[in-house]
């Protein structure tokens, strides 16, 4: 429930509604190098990062070179996609 307080569009919901949403959540654990979703896939889930970091790679990054500097996107605890 604490993670929801960091997400703006959940901020206006009362505790009852937030509680219902929390009951519907499923925890998933991903290891380094696990692929969560591919660019272009139809998203059917909403991911909230409870702990850790997710690296976002664009389609052309799959060839092997990781993006450097401003092209590198990292999502941290409390962020979502």
C-alpha cells in the first residue's frame, strides 16, 4: 500500500479502494537479465517496482550493446510501466 502513495493516479483513492487493489496484486520476482516484456508486445499487466531496478532496452539494443548515458533508462522502486 505504501508503494501506491508514490503513484499519482492512485493518490486520490480512499483506503477501501486501495485495499481492494492490493488484494488483487500478484508478486513476481525477476532475476538480473530476465526479460519482463518485449517492445511492441501488447501489455496486459501493470508492473509496479516494489524493490530493485529495471533496465529498459529499446528494440535496437537487443543486438548486444547496452545504451550509454542519456539513452539508458532505469526504473527504480515505486516506478511503474
